[in-house]
C-alpha cells in the first residue's frame, strides 16, 4: 500500500503527524516507509519506529538502549532483550519536540543499516 493511499483511509489527525515525523526521520538518512494495516513502520534493515493511529491521537513507538521519561511517553516502557520500547502519544505535530526527535535520531542510528 502506498503512503498516500494509507493516509487517505485514516483519521483526519493522522496525516499531519505522520508527515511531520517523516520529515524529521528522512533527514537522518535512508528510511524505508512501510504503511501496513495497523500503521506506518519506519525501517532501516529492521523497524526502528512505528506510528499507529488510536481513537484521537497517534502513537509513536521506538527502541532505545535504556528507559527514558518524557511527558509524551504515556505507556509503560517495556524491555525486550536489553532494549526498551517507548511509546509516545502525539495529539498533533506540535508534540514532536526536540527531545523526541533526539530519541528518534538515536533509535535510527542504533538500527542495523
């Protein structure tokens, strides 16, 4: 499924958030954007972040080598194999602040290429 096709079928709050996140991560280097039925996966050789629509917001999830806290990280941080899966709530593009961008940059850098 193409990204525009995916975004056309989702809730109205989703396209501006997805486009804001993509504008950021595409500045890190090559990114494979994979729209699937549950959201948008962002990959290098493997997934380093995911965007998933909820009822009224978008979740942005990413891997880090440690637990982080941030006002937008509203779900319990889960550990898997020494890595930590963080999930942030984005109500709009304005929620993607410099710290979250830094976390995404780190997740991208740590993902196999």
